[in-house]
C-alpha cells in the first residue's frame, strides 16, 4: 500500500534560489566596484608633492591648455632644459599648439626657447602611446629623469604606463587640476561622475592588461614582448627555459 506524502516545498523554490544567488552576486560586484571606485578617487592627487627637483626633461600629455601652461611654467622656472609634448595631432605645428591655448599665455616661452627646447610628438593616440613615444624620445636624448605633467585624475594611469615603458627612469608626477574636477559636490554632478568613472575603468583595464603582459614576459622571456614595446636595453636576467604557448589575442580584450 503506497503512502501519500505531502510535499511542503514550493515548486518554484529552486528557481527563486538561483535568482537570489544572481542578485547577491550582482550586489557583491557592485559593492566591489564601488569600493574600488572610492579608493581610486581617494588616490587622485590633491597637490604637487615635489615642486623643486630638477629633471632632464618635462613631458606634457596633451588634453588641456592647463597642462601646457604648467609645463611652460616649469620650463621657465628652470626645472628642466627641455620639454616634450606628446600626443599632438598630425600636421599641427608648435605655433598652432601655442595659439590654441585657452589658459594664461603669459607663460609661453620666447620663440627662440620654443624652437630650441620644446619638441612635439605626433605618434601617440592614447596614454599607452604617450608612454611608448616618450620612451623612444628619452632613449634618443639620453634622458634619465622626467617631470610628468597631466591632469590629476589621469595621473595614476599615466604613472602606471610610464613606469612600465620607462624602467630605470625617474618619474616625478606633476598633476594639474582642471576646473571640472575642482568641485566639492562632484559626487552629485553627472558629468564629473561619468568622467571619473570612465577614468577608473581605464585604470583597471590598464592594470589588468599590464599584469597579463608582465606575466607573459616573465614566463616566456623578454623575446615575447609586444611589438609596440620600446626598444630598451633590458637587464640581462636569467629567465626560465620555457616558452609561452602561442595564443590568439582575445577579441574582448583591447590591444594597446
């Protein structure tokens, strides 16, 4: 004789359980993202820590007249004998760069100093390109130290790329402070939030890409470095006798 059992379980319980797990996962990811974003905000420079150390060169990343003006100020102050402006659009002359400055033009050097001491770099299209272009210029001009000038919210990612492309070169960060991010109420201003969140994502992407590339270099030897990597005299390390497998670059991972 069979026994009829009463099933007190909701037939949708399993499906709801999976849904709750998915919601919990999304909430966890959102929490991790928020903690990382707030940490990124906390590490954005609020001031220039080193204003006195002299370097062999000043490197200015294009992207705002404030950066150029600050670079010219440092050049005029004698902190460096030369300056590289990297990331200039093809066909743009130095005079056009100067004329396009929207900030204080009183800091612009004389035409003679511009001609002798300021170089334009046309090869870079992004921050990685800025670092690689600077590495080539540094090698050609026997530069051992640079003062890096860019926006404060862009500084951490720039330092990450520049330290990777210029090993052994002293890099002094010299942030400038654009008006759009000098707002105590930035967290309720959508355009500022979009700007900072975008830079945060780019920083995380640069860090992950660098970790992957550094891992490939370490495992496969210096011979496996990417084509864009600057031709620098690397230390003669003894690397393991092991070859990294030949894998195709994933479609979802942007190439530098």
